[in-house]
């Protein structure tokens, strides 16, 4: 029934017993079916060539029109059955009509996401995802015709952040760099906790705050 309903039923591929839930299910943007639709519609003028061709050549436009219509409709079905899914554990893609292909990649293996928006995509709000991962998974290297790509990219980044794979960023303070070289936090604490100035007196006021320095 899912074939006739044009629904790949992505919920069947969830790891429900591990608490996996869908964050976003991305369907192809309508721009993905513009080309196939035009291809299928091109069968009409091709078929009308019957009116000007001799009866012996009727089969030529008929077969050409049939081929264009079938191929265009097939491409439309492919776009409708292609889903990109973001969960709290991974991203995966389900595509295929008669046979179904599933490509999956854990969140931990996503290194970078590039969002490419062509000129037409900027007008109609769609773009293409290019994933850089620890292992280039077939079928997930590039996801084309993603609607609202900036928002979808931000969703993936939020999932990565909430999973704890990337620690929270810490603002760099004025005391974190000395002489143009980064200083570790333990070094900063050590400098303020003891007089590390050639074994000098621990009461040395060089490192003391200005409000504690003697007048």
C-alpha cells in the first residue's frame, strides 16, 4: 500500500526500543519535479506529430511520446519517494520505488555540512546539502532539493550540540593569551594561585587585583 500512497514509511526504520524519534522528515522541494513534469508534458506535442507525418511513420511519435511520459512520471515518483530524515541519533535517507535503498549516518560521524543554494534556489528557498563525514556514506554525500536549507542545517547542528558530541564554546578572555600564545586554564589558575615569577615571594602584588594592591 505504501507504494500506491507514495509514502516510504520512514517510521518503520526507527530504533524505537532505543528511544529514537524523528526530529524532521525532509521531502523534496517542489522544484525537484519541475524538470520531470516538463518532460512528461513534452509527450503531448511529440504525439501531435502524427497529424503531419504519413501513416507509415505514426509509430515514431507514438513511441517517443510514450517514452517521454513514462520516464517523466518515473522521475516524479522517485522524487516523491525520496525522504531525508533527521532523528535524535542519526540522519538517514530512504529512496527507491520498486526496491528501497536506505543510507544512514550516525550524528557522531558528521564533521561538516555545506549548504549550496543556487541562484534559483535563493529565490524559491531550496538548496543542496553536502556532508563531510568520518566515512563517506554512499547515498548521503549530497542531498539535493532541500526546502528551507538554513533551518534544516540549524536543526542538525542543534541535534549534534544536544547530543553532547561538541562541548559548549567558552569565550576567550583577555588573560587567556600572553605573548600571542594560548594559555591553558590550569596555567591561568596556577599563575594567580601562586607566585610563579622565578620562585619569588607569594605575597608579590604583581598578579594581585588592583583593588587588593597596596597603596
